[in-house]
C-alpha cells in the first residue's frame, strides 16, 4: 500500500530525530564579574548624580541667565552673554594664568619632593616606620587650619619666619609675605607644597613597594649604576602610579580655593579661577556670571585631565614614533 506523501508545507518528521532544544549560552566569568561590578557601582553612581551631577546641571543652567542672588526668583535667559563677557574680562584671564602657573609649579615641586622622600622611605633603614608616620602629619591637618597656621607664621610683624630670618641676618627688615604680589604667590605655593607633598609620597611609596626585588638584585650583579637603574627600571615601572598621582594633584591644584582664600583673600596676585568665581557669586551676588565662571572652570579642568591622560598613554620610542 503506498505511503502518503507529506504536505509540501509541512516538515518531514519521519525517519529523523527530534532536534534538541536550543540552550542559552551560559554567561562567562568576565560577564558575571561585570554584572556584579555594576551592582556595586550603581549606588555610588546614584549618589554622585545626586551630589555632583544635579548641582553641576543647575550651575550650567544658571550660566545662561541674568540671575542675581538678591532676586533669584526673577531671571531671564540671556544665552551666551555671560560667557562673552567672561572671555572679554582681563581679570578672568589673569585668574586662569595664575591657576595654571600655580598648578604647574606646585604639582611639579610636590612630585619631585614626593619622589625623593618616597625613595628615601623605601630604603631599609632604622626608624623607617616612624618617619613614614611623621611625613603624613601635614596631610592629616585640615587645609583651613594649616593655612591659618601658616598665615600667622608668615605675618610680617609677629611671624616666626621673619623672626628667624632676621635672627640669621638673611633679611634686614620684615618682609610682607602675604601682601607683596611676588611673595604672596610664592607663599601660597610653599604652603600647598608643604601640605600636599605627603599625598604624592604615599602614592609613590605604594608603587615602589610593589616592585620585585629580583630586578634590582640582577642589576647589582650586572654592575648597573643606581642612577641608570632608576631611570631605566624604577621610573618606567612606577609611571602609571606617578601619572595617577599627578592627575589627582593637578585636579586639586586647578580648583584650589581654601588655602589661597584663607592666606590672601581676594588678592589679585593670587586670585585663581575658584576664588574669582566665588567673588562673583558671593561678593557681587551675580549668580549668572559667577555660574559661567564656575562652568568655565569645570570645562578647563576636564580638558586638562583629558590631555594629561591622553599624553600619558603615549609611549614614544627611540625613533620618535608613537606606539
């Protein structure tokens, strides 16, 4: 008896095994770790959005208005008028230049001193633990307290700095450290270096302690000079940690406010972008113009951070080609 042929539109099931059900691929270990990481990071991102992102958005919004603190409810949108006036203000550009100069000088000195102190503390010597604890004392003191303390020490009449220099015969009359434009800038740089160098020391020292001793033992056996060992081995290995330390300190230095305002107030010689924005917002109560200054400060800091990260990732070889 002839068998019935299946309909052309129906699949032929006779003589064929049933295909196994498709299984979903199991997530890899990296995918599971990524999922868990997002679970831990999400609460922090929400907190940052509430604490930082919302005020930043409000500041950017106010920068396009003519709002004043005395009449904050009544404001009008004026477009980019505040930014045009800001970029035409010579005092703003002087504050930008002062901020950049302060950042370059202070972070450069802190990096060199921090590297030297970290190399010293990393050496095997008696009392190393006590020295490490003592180095962190300036960093542990709150910035406002340390700035006020240095303000009294640098006082032109009652300060111990002038008293010591007069006693040593290095100066003939007391110097106005916080009033003279040149001395005021040098003073705030010195105070910031004293305060922030332990931070750089701590990060660099942590990087030095992760280096394997076998490399240095092999260098001693081969007779490599210590300077060459530092330049060719130590410095390249701690370069990522050093770059992170420089970025963090550069961010702090570019938006510095407390140490400068406590020491010199609104002195034009030391007015940074943060001090300038605060003066417009609080002293002059110009919320719109002050918000534009604060937004410009944020943009400059973000741009500087992107440049430093980009340049830090570039490895220039002996032939000058990028890798």
